[in-house]
C-alpha cells in the first residue's frame, strides 16, 4: 500500500494473496503477477461525509454501543 498524505489523500495498493487472503480460494493467485510487476490499483479513500454520497459505496454499516 502506498498512501500520499495530502489534503486529498491518494492511496494505491494490491493484495498479492487475493482479497480474501485465503490460500484455499481459487482466486488466491489472481493478483500475483500484478504484484510482482509492481502494478498497484487506486484505492477509494473517503472521509465520512463523502462516503454517504459516493456512487461506488453500496452499503453502510454503523456500530453503536449496546
């Protein structure tokens, strides 16, 4: 993961073991070649206010104390 900490945060990353990290998954090696080549993907990094309106956000989960 690479993060550029400015007023508007830019973040890039890749999961070499697949998104689940589960070695038993058939998708475990999906990103190995990209990782080996140093190819990173742009990561969505939002502030709380932005997340409520962003079109890529499909669900919201909020925890409260019981």
